[in-house]
C-alpha cells in the first residue's frame, strides 16, 4: 500500500512549501502546519482508499501535533534554525503516519467492530503515542504558577511547609539540582513519578484480571485528563497519585490475597502519601471501614501487621509533624480547621463538574457501569474465583466511594477544589480497562454497550485534544489569540524585562532591588522561576537566585503563602522594591505608600508570545521600605 517514491514525493513537497513560507516571513507554527497538510493531502489522493478517510484524518492530526513538539524542541531547546528543524521533523511526522496507518487503521478486517487482538494492538500504539506526546512537549510549555511555587519549595528546602507537605519540593530539588531551573526538570520529575503510579496500576490490574487488561489500565492512566495532567505537571497531587496507586496494590495483596508482608508496602506508601498530601488519610480511613465491615478482614485487627504499617507511616511522616511542632501546627490548621471554618458555599455542582473534567463524561459513564454492572466483572465458572472477584470489587469500590462520599458531604457547605477527587478514581481503572479490552456478553445491556463505545472513542478524542492544546501553548494555532495573563504564557521574556529593570537600577545606584509580586503566589512564583533562568554565572550557567530575590505581598499586609516564612518582614527594612501587579489598583493604596519613603509612578509592561499579546502587567518602584 505504501511506496518509498510516494513518501519521498510528499515529504519533498512538505519541506519545499515550508521553506517557501518561512522565507516569506510566516510564523513557524503556521508554516509547518500548512506544509505538512500539503503533503498529507497529496498522500491521501494517491494512496488512501476513501473508506479509510476517518482513520487517516485522525492519524494525520496526531502526527501533526507530535511534529509541532519536535519542531519546537529543536528550535527552542537546542537552538536550531527552523530550516534545520524541518529536516528532522518531516521524517518523524511521516514515520508517525506510516506507523499509525499500518498498525492502527489498515486492520485485516474492517467490517464491524475491531476484534480483541486488533484493539490490543491499537491500545499499545495509543499508549506509546500518549507517552511520546508528553515527552516531546515536556520542556516546552511554560510552567504553571503552582509548579513555580513548588519549585520555590525546593529553593527553600525544609521538612515542612504551610500549605503542603514537603515531598513535592524534595523531588523537584533532586531534578532541578541536576538540570537547573527549567521546565524540562519539573516535567521529567512528574513523568518519573507517573511511571511509578503506572507500574502499580499495571500490577493491580494484572492480579485482578490479566496482562491485556493491565495494559488497558495503563492506557487509561496515560490518557484520562486527571492522570495525563499529573504525569505532565509537577504538583503535590503527582506523588500523591503514585502513592495512592501503590497503597491500593498492597491493600489488595493484604486484604484479598492475605499476604501478611504486604503491610510493609501499605505503611511505606501511606507514609510517603502523607508526605505528598494529607488527602491520602482518606484512603486509610476507607480501608479501616472496609476491615470493620468485612468478616474475613476483621481478623487483621488481632494481628500486629496493620499496627506496624501505621508505625512505618508515622515514622515516614514524622518530619512534617516536627515542622508543625516548631511552627505552632500551622500546616495542620491550614488544611483542616481553616477549610471547615470557612464561609458557607454550596459547591455540589462544582464537585460534579470537577469529576466530569477529571474523568471526562465518557469516563464517568464507565465508572457508573463499573459500579452497577458488577456481574460483568466478577462472574466466572469457578466459584472460588468468583468469590474472590466479588470481594475485590467490594474492596475497590469501598476505597473509591467512601472517600468520595466525604467530598460529597463537604461540597454541600464548603468550597471544593478541582483536583481533590483525582486519586480516588484509581480503584476503578481495572474495571474501566476490562470494559475496554474484553468482549461484552451476548446480552450486556445498554449501559455497558454505551460505556464501552464512548470510552474507546473518547481515548482517541482526548489524545487529539492534548496534542492540539500543547501545540497551541507552544507554537499557537492559526487564528486563535492567547488568553491574557494565564498559563504563564510569555513569562520567560517578561521575566527578562523585569530583570532588566533590576539590573538598570543596580548599575545606577549599586543597590539591587527586591521584586515583589502583588498577588497571592502567581506573579512572585513565576518571576522567581523565570528570573532564575535569566540570571547566569560567568560560565553562562543559570542560577536559582531569583527565588532569593522575589518576595510576596505579605510585606504589605496581605496573604502570600510561604513567602511569609521565606522573606521575614523585619529583614526587608530600607530596601528598594519593584512591585509587579495584574492591575494598577494592585499597586495603589495606603498599605503601600505608608511603607515607603519614596513611591514612583505606575508603568505598564506587555507580555508577548509568538508575536501575540499574552498578558498585560504593571510595575512600580518604591524606595526605603519600612517594616513598621
């Protein structure tokens, strides 16, 4: 079906159109899309039967978005010219098309639904694509402000912090210490931890079902929005999910397979989970409830293993306990009484919406099917095996929906965050994978049929969405402007502008101003991270000094999270400062003017990315800061 001559012809047209457009001054993002689609249209006209057009369009779009990441890698990270980058990106894109068509579209039998063998082949290649997409774009999009904030954890390394436990900062410190303040360092740390979670998702699903279903579970772990995002960006939830997956696996080994040594794994992952985010305590509570309610499991209460697991978890968690003792229990209060004591907020619709975003509507439908269609997942001719399957289903559903019920109740009177329920759905992945990978019975019912069809289709749609979104963030998409002041778009260049202001004042006066972000933790975190990229040693290596020279608005009586600890107010006396805010009003008021001997006028500064305006910020210099 393929010929080298046709491929070379299409690639030649692709490269020729690219050189023509780039020579005319067109943007790289638009140019490579037009040139690739020119070759792809010719390829379709010559080689692709009309019956395959849907599969061909899907493969072409996947190849296009992956190619955009390859182009950006060579241009932005390695300093190649666009003309040189296309010589690498073009072969990669056509190799992707070839593999996509031969392995995923041109199956031997195209009439009716795919066979199980064909779907396993498709799943493997979709998994490879999902991983490649993540790795290709890992070092390209700007970091989220949350990532930059936790990078600041690593620059102020400690055994505890106000708003989260320290594991996220420790992991970032390890990777950033080797690679410097780079997007790639943060994203590779997230991916490395994602691999740990994927390993335990695979092990759990293989024990419950088989290797084929286990591969499907890893595919879902790679594609469902909550797990794709947490394998791409480095947040406290990233190690939390990996620890949750590990704890689930060892709880299964302990409570279903009765393996007494599994208590050590439970203790280790619960302890590490508590070092990630306190939410994992809900998993421990749910496991305790299951043990109390399950007759076979209650015997563990008379054995030492569960209590030894608690000891291991507490020992691992002890640094956070020690930090809280030293700091008047502020972190525990921040994550418990502070949230409960907040103002009334009926947030049930937001909770439902967050689950739909984290799992997609297709994923939610599949979770419902996993709950109500228990017989499909548990029935077998072997009575002993069926009894084990029923107990497994009961355990994983308890470990999923007991924590969810607490969030459900909490949402009736308090605010719920988007990411809170993310890890709890790990217990459903084996059943979602079984639904995708295995044949349905003769009379499965409408729910199972619909859930299976939607979930299969949804995986492909989601991957296309990820590719388009990443391409948009890095190279743009034709005709789409960038939203203003979000995603950190253009912040490397913006930080260089701010650093130029700092350097100019230092050259004139000999004093290096302190930069202060005048919101809670967005501006200061982004500036600390990207100013560090802009600062270099004599050798040209980047520094981490931006974290030591970028403070928060607590200096003016407002909340700025951990910056209160990192920049004590009394130590900033008499300093010159450059205040940066989203609006002019952020830089006005007596809370600012009363603390400065001299206040300069407010000025505007634009952020640009790929020639488009991506933000508008304001700055103001003050001299002679007064702590009191």
